[in-house]
């Protein structure tokens, strides 16, 4: 079967470090994709290629991107699935196989976090990782026709391990097109990639925005709402406080004080004082007036 379309992922590192012919795959035309997690924080060597996928995506945390290391051509069978004698074919069943470096295991995630090991916990990937996974899914759809559809349920690890309700039958696997996880493939017992947020990734692959996950607890959300309401009350109070302030021992608010000052100035202007007398009076009044206003505002 001919290999149709581009066989190398744009921008990928073409990592055929095991490409001595021992593990070359069969020709096929991919129509489905299987997502794995490496359960390790760095690029794996797959025993020199004996269990390699089509591509491994390695997080570049500094630049917030995934670096794709391609091990086989797109339309060449990879080796990351168990294929038992009898039953159905797995690796050669038109499957693009994709390893995401990181973990799907919450216990491992907590351990690596406590040890300060940079990693992606794939049930909760950062937006930039979702973006790059979605972009490659979109390219594979456009160039190789892998449908932007997938299995409806992605179970959390370790419940996803073994013969679970999401594991496909042989017939389902042979008819399957789209995206699934290692946990869905027959003849296999692995549970990766766990509770991958597939709906979130799929939405981004279809060209939508990446929906952010709300990780606030109900208590944190209530605190945020209450704080916003308190800020609005303070803003409203500050908007009127300068004019409604009433100092101790004086029944007038600041608005009335200013009106009284204006009245005093007007009356003073009708007394026939010379400019020199007016200037001398202002020099006497101004410091006392400024001090009184400052004291009221400070209070």
C-alpha cells in the first residue's frame, strides 16, 4: 500500500537513531491515532527502537512548546502496541502512534512535583501543550484524513488499566477511525494516557479557542465574588466621601465648608478693601484654611 501525502511532520526532529533497518515498519495509510504517555519526564529510547511509536512529543518548558521527535514515517507501522498471536492486528492496523512525554498517574505527578521535576501531568496539561497537540491533530486530519473524532470516554489511571469498559472489542478496533488512547486498544492492558482532556484538545483542533479549566473550589469562587462586591462598595463610598465628610465638632460637611468659604470671599470683596489689604488678608487666611482642610481630609 502506497504512502500517500507528506511523511514528515513539519518542524519535527527526525529521530531515526534506531534506523538501521531492524525495526522498519509496514506500509499503510493511517486512519486512526493512538495516544500514549511515556510515564517518564524525558525522551525515551524505546530499547533502540524495538517499542517506538511514530512520534514522541517532548515538552520544552522554557519556550512553552512541544518538540516532536519523529521515529517512523507517518504511513509506516510503529511498534508501541502489544500485538498478540491470533486476534487482530494492532500496530499495522493503520494506526498513527503518539507518545506524550509526561505522566497520567496522579501519584507520579505528586512525587515529581515534590521532587521539583518539570513534567506535564496529561490529565491537566497547560494551554500551550493543548495548542501543540491540537495543531498536530489538525495537520494529520488535513494531510492524512485522520478524523477529528474519538472515543467518548477516557478513564483516569489506574482504573483505566486492564480489561475495562472502555477497551474496544476486536470488531470495534477494526472499524475504528479517529483518536483513541492506549487504554482503548484490544490485546493491550495499559491504561495511558488516563483522563486526557480529549474534548478540550478536540475543540482546539477544530479551530476553536482552548477552553480554560476552572480549578477554583466553591469556597475560592465565593471568596472571589465577595471580594469583588466589597471592592465595589468601597469604590462607591470613595466616590462621595470627600464631599460628605463631617469633621468632629463641626456639623458641616465638606461641601458646606467650601460654600461658606465662597460666601466669605464674596462678602470680603464688597467691603471696599484695596488690593494690598486684600492680599494681606489672604496671606493670613490661606495657611489656616489649608491646615483646616488638610486636617479634615486626613481625618
